[in-house]
C-alpha cells in the first residue's frame, strides 16, 4: 500500500477499505507517514466525506491506537454521557449523581476545558481535595459500590485521534462531520461504557452553529454507535446562550448544587432531565422516556440527589461540606457589575462571547498548559426574554485579576436588545435514536 495512492483514491471520492484506513492511522501514529501526507488525506476527506462504514472504521482505528477501558467487572449496564461542549454546561455534575441514585452505574471519563468551553474535570477540581485521577481498581470499586465515578481521560486513550486532531487544527480541516464524529465517538467507545447518551449542542456557544449541522453530526454519531454495538441516543440541545446563570468552575459547582435541590433554571433543568431520562431507559431502569422523566423530576424536586452528590465528593477525596456551605468553594477578590446601556428585552446573548469573557477573567485556558482560576467566572443576571432598563445589571464578573476592562466590554457586546419580547428559546431540537 502506498499513501499517495490512498490520497488519490479519496480525492476522487472513492471508498476506502478498513485495511486502508488502519494503514493510514497506524502509519501516522508510528511516525511512518509524514504530516504533509496526512494533511492531504484529511483535506480529501473534508471535500469528499466518508460513508457510514468508513466513518465507523476510522473510529475503530482511533480506538485501537491506544488503551481501552475494560469495565466488564462493573455489574449492570454501564451508561455514559457526552457533551459536545458549551458555555455554562455543568450538567454532568448533576446527571452523574442523579442517574446513580436510580442504581444505574455511571462510569464517566471527562476532559478539561480549552478555549471558551469549560471542562467537567476542572469544575470538580475546584472542590478542595477532589481527585480526578483514580487507579482502575478504585474506579471500578466505586462504580460497583456507589454506582458512580468520574476520572480525567487517560493520556493514552485514542492517541491517534489526539495527534490527528492537532493536525486538523492547523490545516483547516476541523469542521468535517466524519472527522468530528469519529473523534468524539472513539473516546466514548474506548471509555468502555455499554450505552452512550450524546448531548450535541448547537448555537453561538457550540461548535455546530446550525441545527441542520448538529442533526447531521448527531445522526452520524448514532450510526457509529450502532455499527460498533453501542446503544447510542443523541439529543440536539440549545447553546445559543449560556446554560443557566453561572459560568466558571466553582460558580458552576454552586449552581449544580442548586439544580440538585430542585432550584435550577428552566433551561438547564429541562436538558438535565431529558438526558438523564434517556440514560435511565438505556440503563434498564425504565421502559420508556416519560416514566423516567416523571421519576427524575420528582427526585430533583425533592432534592434527594444532593446527598448522592455529597457521596461522590467524599469517595473521591473532596470536602462534601461545600454542598451545604458553598462559600467554602474558591472565591474571587473582585466582583464587577456590567450594566445595560439601553432598555428593551434581551433578544440574544452570544454564548461564545460570554465564554471568552470568562476566559479573560481567568476561568479558562488558551493553551492546554495554562493554569486556571477556579473562582473566576460570570454570573448571568439577565437572560434572553428578560425585560431590561438602562442601568440594570446584566452580568457580574468574578476575577482575581486587577484589570477587567476587556472582559467587561466583550460581555456587554454579547447582549442584543429588541423592543418586542422575543419568542421563547427551544431547549431540545431533536432526539436521534
């Protein structure tokens, strides 16, 4: 096999075999194929696409390039959840204890935040002592005993995807549905869960900006799951504005506790219940979505899953006192109000701009090696549909940095206003089974 022949084949829109895809992936991981040839191949895929079988084969090649978690020692149907990334997305912090409270094992691997999107691991590490690195035996024991555990992704999980993603990032080939889908699904398959619920976000704060694009990505990932014998459901959800009212690591932990107490905002509560209900069905606790949704709604309303969150913190070395005393979470020195310069209804909030605001305050990373300030973030006082008068507080910025003018300006420009009250935002666009 010659690499140049495979580039030619894909350039002409022909279908590659599994052996050809394996040859390309393994050759690149082993440094036998240079960057310039893999770049050419990725650009050919960008323009010609891949069919269902090719995309599944590429996913499996990524999976086989590194470690795979063996969760066979965990009793029951293991269910995982993945979000394609957004701003203010603290839903995993709620969903893990909520689903585990039903007796369904949730064995989760999560990543760190980069750019304007936050990472679940970073949020949990804002809790004093919380350990996101567990040895495999402890991880499995925790899931068997308490029905839940969460760890950071292994450094040798899907190394081919990591290497190819870095190349895509500098060759303008990131926004390709087959490449995005295989990248996401390879990590979920390698993580070892039996069933996967995907939260595919769409809007200004998400990677997919249009609903049609998001549905195409969601459908492709569900097809990959089916091809590789993983029960998979994808839910396309809104990210046109930040989820809930808090953005930033410690801030989002605090808000996650409020959701678990039944006091969450409508948008995040609706999405939490939808994703958790599909996880409960796939996990075998309920026969249908409606009965799962009703039961989980009752659990949230009663606030009983809060104790399960305390348990998660305790078994992973953290201080569970933060649940009842959120002031023990990291606190910023400065709190700056961003006020409205006009009156009207909030018609839109650019979620990406709010994410960038949080990053400028210290809550996010521009590069993987950057340190983050767990206490930094944004409190969204006004959301889409709210009535605003000139001088009203739109957001409160939290930071330990002595300069915040740029962040304040980015935040203010994220808001748009109109004289007429806008239509309510759609939280759930489509479910792909």
